C-alpha cells in the first residue's frame, strides 16, 4: 500500500514557475512507477508526466513537453514536477499517482493504483 500527498501548489503569474512535490509513505517507493495528472473544473483528468521506478524512463504530454520536468528521489520517497513557463491553460488540480508492475510508460488513469488528494495550481494572465 502507498499513501501519497502533494504540496507546492499556488497562484503564479503567466511565465512563472512552480515546483510540486509528492511525498510517499507505505511500501518501498522505488517499487512503483509514478505519474502526474491534472484536472480542470468540468474537465477529465489528463496525463501530464510519467517516471519509471528507477527514474530512467520519463514521458511527457505534448502540452507540457519542454516546460515541465519530472524527477524522483527514492532515498527520500519523493517525486517532483518542476513547472516552468506556466500558461493559464495549466490551471488545474494536480494529482500524483503510483502503480506497480514493469517499467513501461502508461498514461491512463485506470493504469494507476494509488492517488494523492491533489494540489491546486492557478496561473493568472
């Protein structure tokens, strides 16, 4: 079992930066592939970024590629999402997630077993 809690959300001006963190407790952090998703009001929950168990595989949604960077520190049971050049379209609740299994990329919500409650990111124009 894994428990996840996000932090670092807030209000930022367009073009600014935020760094989100996800703290994990429970089973060994390095045993899980992890990802970030986001959900705006009235919208579906969409994939943002994926990172494999050892951090050797990463994958990004086209909308954030080149602006967001996913990373993890398994010794501290944390995962981060560095968000640069933020746009109003990035406004959403951001959720971290985790799953077991082999280290291949998945981008659907149904493929992940554990979810944090989310943190709000608001980008003003």
